[in-house]
């Protein structure tokens, strides 16, 4: 069964949208196979966001992601990586399609990093790499 790593980011957690995000994942038909609330630490965030190191929003992104509690979720289901990316919508919440999590629940706050409520892995390789960072006990062998 395919797995993906979803994070309800600190903005979504602080706005009380964790349940709404989980509701949409379950309503779509995917399974929740692990869940933890935690304030992300900068060391694991640096590994998680290594592909963005050096970009102008990288520092603000790590600051934002480590600013408070977030909910880490392993979601399971056939094609759930692609399916959750579709549920999440485009990166920029201003232009994310209505009906998507970011399009319905997110907006621009005029900050150097977009706060867009959720993270979802973008490929099977990313999903297993990210699950290994945040749920090492549940990493694939
Ligand atoms: P996604 O989360 O849609 O996979 P990403 O991996 O390209 O997007 O970027 C990680 C996060 O960084 C993204 O969710 C929000 C922020 N971000 C990306 N591009 C940005 C930009 N050009 N300006 C501000 N924040 C940005
Ligand atoms: Mg990404």
C-alpha cells in the first residue's frame, strides 16, 4: 500500500484546522496509519527541506515550521501521494483552486514564506525519505 507523509503545519495547527484536514483525508477514503503532534526541530527540518537550502524563503520556512506544534501523519492508500497533493492544492494559497485545502482555508499573509497549512510528499522516494525522518520507527526496511 502506498504511503505519504502529511504535515498539518504550525499555521494550520494554530488556526484549529487539524481536524478539518484529517476529515478531508478520511472523506477522500485514505487511511490514517500514524499520527503525532510535535513542534518540529530545526535539525530534522533541515533534512526534510534540504532541496530548498539556499533559496530566499528557506530560512523563513525553517523558522516558521519550528515556531509551534504541528501534526505529523502517515496517510495510506493507492495513489495517495498524488491524491493528497491534489487535495492540498497549489503551493501558493492565493491561487490554489477553491475546493482544495490551501484554496479553501489558506491565504497570503504578506510574509517571506507562504503559510499554506499542509505539507504532502511529492513522490514515492520523498515519502519514504520523509517518513524515515519523522517516523524512523516506521521506516520501510
Ligand atoms: P509544496 O509544499 O507545495 O511541495 P515546495 O516544496 O516547493 O512546495 O516548498 C515548500 C514550502 O515552502 C511551501 O509549502 C511554501 C514555501 N514556499 C515555496 N515556494 C515559495 C516561494 N516562492 N515564496 C515563499 N514561500 C515559498
Ligand atoms: Mg514540496
